[in-house]
C-alpha cells in the first residue's frame, strides 16, 4: 500500500493574465535546480483556450516564484491541429534540448472536440519553446479512429516508448456527448515517427469505467510502474488516481487499491483527485496532482510516506 501524505496546494490561477484566467491542469516537472522545482501546467483564457505556463516552487516551503508572464506554448494558427488550445503533457531531455509533448485541441461540430499530439522544443533550458513542424506527430488513424491525447514518453532500452490516451467511442448520455478512452502503447526510433499497432496498455476494468487518462510511467528495478487517472466506478463518478505494474511496459497488472490518496472534505480536492506526476528528490518520492474540476482549483503536492 502506497501511503501518500498531502503537503498542500501549490498554485491556483485566478485572472493572473488574459491567457491565464483559470486552471493549472496536468502539472509536470520540467527541471529541478537544488530545492527549486520548475513545473509546467496548462491554464485557460476567457474562451477556455488552453496555453502552457510555468512556475517555480521551493519543495521545503512550497513558496512559489517566477510565474511565467507569457505562455511558453500557446494555440496554433487557424486550421492547425492546435488552433483551439495547447496543453502540455510531459518533457523529455534530449541532450541540451527539452522536448515538450503536448495535446493540440480542435473544436468539433458533430462532437465537441478532437485532440492530437504535437511537440515543441526548447534550446534555452525551458524558457521558450518553438514547434519544429506545424502538424501533429500522432493523430487519429486506423488504430486510433477518434482522437489521441495525454501521454508519457520515456527513452528506454534504446527506443522511445509512449503511453497515450486513445478514444474508443463517442456516445450520447442524457443528450450530452460523452467519450470513452483508455491507454495505448507505441514505440519510436526518434520520438517523432511512431510505430502504432493498437496495443492496449490499460483497458477499462468494468462497464462503469469510461475515462482513463494522463499515464505517468517510471522504470524502477526492472519494473515499470504507472500512475494514472480514471473515472468512474459504481460508487464514485469523478476521477481518482490509480496504479499498475508491468515487467515489459506493455502488459500491465492494475493495482488500483494500492494508492492510499483520496479526496479531502471541504477542500480544493474535495470532489476529485487526478492527473498525477511522480518525481523523486533527495531520497523522497513526490506526487503533483490536480483537484476539483480538472485542475480549476490548481495543483498540490503529496509525499510518499511508506509502501
């Protein structure tokens, strides 16, 4: 059993800038400099268009500094795959370059939206990013017919490995368009062109579960470990954080009950906890995570006490 202790909320936007009206969704670590942790997150403007911002915080005091006054990545031009918003997922260091994998948003007609996966690169240690191409690197195809989105990329065993959200269905519920999505797996030689075979990594556990997202994978002592979000169960309609293990990164055993971290009554995370990011610092394991309304109340930090 992983017992996580909540350390508190780190940051929640509130009309900070025109491009940062609300939300600090899907936080993930960009760099660590001493005890200063730089975090990328995705916020929204008044039109609900997302951009990627950054902030530093001290891991001992949780004191925040260096909130970005401009987005490090924003939506693309009209008609591009990300013309309705850009949402960061993970950062991979490739020599002196930081490669940012992100979700591009398009608004839809028959369904509310369509997502694809793109990349941006930084040559100045994460201060600014530029897109090497206008199009996505992963889009819908014969194995991913609806959309692809949140992802985790590792360079492991000489190849790039990605675990990513893949939508499997749109349906109507009480006249509302709803989606189902789970986690698939693919590999790449360069981290740009991916060999997708439709391999499912994390599937729906039962008929109640319909949304599995934001996988976070590490490899430790030969074991792949994944934290992710899912909803729903028979008794809980909102997101909770789950866990799985694998020997090869492809076939996974879910161990959802091992994550001892739940909502806190009358708090910023009273309804849901979601979008985890795991990192280690000075012998301790930490988790960034979002609370209510998919990051509208910001993100917080928890520390692993024992397992």
